[in-house]
């Protein structure tokens, strides 16, 4: 990679060299890892209230965090995945750029104490859906819902869990929906990095 980067830098810095296109960039054709690989795209906020964006972002972060704890699964980081937020990019292009086979995408709609989550798991290389589901739940059941989606990902990707991983995967340091909602609101404010939001 260093050698390729060095060659690209040399070409790019030459006055007579043509600009490097996206298809020539380092991230355009990353090889697949030797284990199941997935990226969780930012879930779309379909709530009537745009301020519920923090909630859909939080769902995305949790669905990324749970599988990333498994040694037998390669998961793209939340930070990298969020570079695609709001961009109409084909899953095949994302697969090539990130070097993953599977893509999880979906949407979240929250109305008071009711939550609707849609999710679909796509094999981007074979270009077909493995499963798609819509969940209508009360907010108090949000943890069980996230665990259910995570279990489906693991099952469809045929990931084997050790006993230690099973315990770690389903454990939570936040145990009530109200505390979970406050945590997501806090993280959403913290990411702005201003004096007002820090306060």
C-alpha cells in the first residue's frame, strides 16, 4: 500500500500528470478480508421531527458496535460508514470502496413511544437481498429489537460465536430505554463540539 501511495503521490505531484480519478484511488478496489465483512450504513430518519436524527444515528451506531465485537466478523467503523450519510451511492460502489461483501441499510421512524425500524441485508457482490424486515415496536422494547437485528446479521453471515462473545454481544451498560435515549441525545450534542452543546 505504501508503494502504491508513493507512486500515486509522485504522479499526482507531477505538473504534466493528469488528475487521478476516483476509480484509481486506493479505496476503489480494496480486497475482501478472509472473513465475512459488513458495513452498516446510516439509517435514514423518517420521523416527522428532524430532531430525531440523533435517534436514527444511535440505532446505526449500536448495530455497528454489536457485530464489531466479534473476532470472526470484519466490520467497517461507524466513522467511515457515516461518510455515506445522505449520499445516493450504489451498494456495489460502497462494497468496492470499503472492501466488504455485505451492506446493512434501513430507516427509523419514531412517534412518541412507538418505533418503526426497517432493515435489509444485501450481498453487494452477488447483488441480491438476503433478508428485509420491518419492525413495529414500543420504545421500551428497543434493546430487544436491536438484539434481534444483530442476531439475524450473525445468522445470515454464518458467524460462529464463542461463549465469551455471546455474553459480551448481548450485554449492555445502559439498561433502561430512558437512559438509552438520554445517552443518544448526549452523544449527538457532544459531536457538535461547541461551547453551547458541551454545556
